[in-house]
C-alpha cells in the first residue's frame, strides 16, 4: 500500500473541504452583514402605484433581492408592464418601473348599462369614462372570441406606426365582423383575426389615399397577401 499517495489524497480532500467551508462562511457573512442590507430604494414616484411591497424590501439583504421579490408588486399594480432593478452596492436599489401603454377606449354595449374601459398593451382593462384621446372600439354584439383583446392590441400597435391621429379612428365589432372608420373612409376588416397584418394595409392606405366610401380588405388566393379594394 502506498501510504504517501493515500496521505496526498487525504490532504487534497481536506484542502477542498476547507476551501468550500471557508467560502460558505464568507458568503454567509456577506449575506447577513448589516452593510449589505437595503436601506435606500430609488424610483420615480407615481401616486397611482401601490409601493408597499417595494418598501417591504428595506432591511433585506441586497444579495437576496431577485425578480421573485416583485411578484406581489405586479399583482397590486396591474397597470405595470415591467419593473427592472439595479443593485448599487452596498445598500441601494435603483428601480425602473414601466407603465403599460394605453391603446384604446372600448365600449361594450352587450351589457346594460354598457361597460366602458381602457385597453392597455399588457391587456389590463380598467373601467373608465374618459376616452383620453385614444382609438374607440365598440362591441355591439357577441360572442367575443378568445384572443380578441390580443388582436386589438396588434391592430392598434400597428396603426400607431403610421402618421395617423389614432383618436380619429373608430372600430365596431358586431359579433361576427369588424368595421373601422377614419373620417369618410370605412374599412371592412371581416372577422377580427390577423388584425396586425390588416392594420398594415389600413395604415398605408390612410397615409397614401383619400377615399369617401367603403374599402374591403381581401386576401390573395394563397392567403399570403392582403389588399384593399375600394368603392370610392
């Protein structure tokens, strides 16, 4: 038996274990250190936001702050699209809070009295009586399919890429098809699907053409393209 080799292996094992243990002690000391506890949280004040869950981070080890600490904040503030943070060691958190963009004012006439609400980019839909200079969408009949709001987000976000005053646009959904009106031009969108691509055609048409009458959006035979057929 080679006792020298056994001793070397034993020493290497001891050395590895000692290094690991020392590392754990150092990490534990840093985590529990008062120096690295959150004592300053910087963010832009917004009176509409509930910041209680953020303030509860005060005194927490800055090393233990991660995305999971903001789950309650999202629940309490559904208008928030995202929150990101930066650690300014040893004790400061810098937060960036992004509010979801308001896209459309929706009036649902299927109930009495009609429900009016805003559609945010993140699909948050708070009740509101104010149009706030947004595009208006009216629902005159049902049913409303699953994914309808997502399609509306695609519609509005695409239209906003063009030089159009979105407040001058009104859309009506009758439970089967949708029409969109811009001044004297009425666009027949058909079923409320593929609205992002349809909005590209509408945005380009409004930017380039003047029409008093109706414009139908028609698919090509292979379904790859959509074109505008006007009756002006």
